[in-house]
């Protein structure tokens, strides 16, 4: 199993990478402050098939909604109340969406 498998959790990727470097379960457990049994369980979890997370093409639904609401003239405060977020958080969402559009990621 390659260490860069995107479907693995960060701890699983780290354990797989350390195993690929030839480090034993006891040493991995010591470094991660876990038992060697825990390391063995983590390694066994990496073999369990999982569905892959969907990859977003373009903007996320929340980003699209925030941009549409801003284009409709709603304030950050009003959008924040609707999404139950602070106005600052809505500004960040708008900023990230704009950045993604500028970079051609969206």
C-alpha cells in the first residue's frame, strides 16, 4: 500500500510510511505513543476497502450560495445568520471562492 493513498486517514498514512521505511510496530508505537497492538490494528484498517471521498469540481455548494447571495446584495451579517456563521467566516468563504476562481480551480 502506497503511503500517499488519499483515502487513508493521516495516522494511517504515517504508520504505512513508517512501515515502508522498515520501522517495526514496537518502534512506531513508541513514536506515536501507542501500543504495538494499536499499530497492528491501524495497519489492518488500511486494507479495508472504503469509498473514496467525492472530489469537488468547481466551487462547493456553500461557496456557490454565498457568492449568489452576495451578488444579490445581501450583507455578510444576513448571510451569516442564514448559515449560522459569523460575518467574518462568510467573508473568508467568499475570499476562498474568489481565490479558487482566480486560480482556475473552480
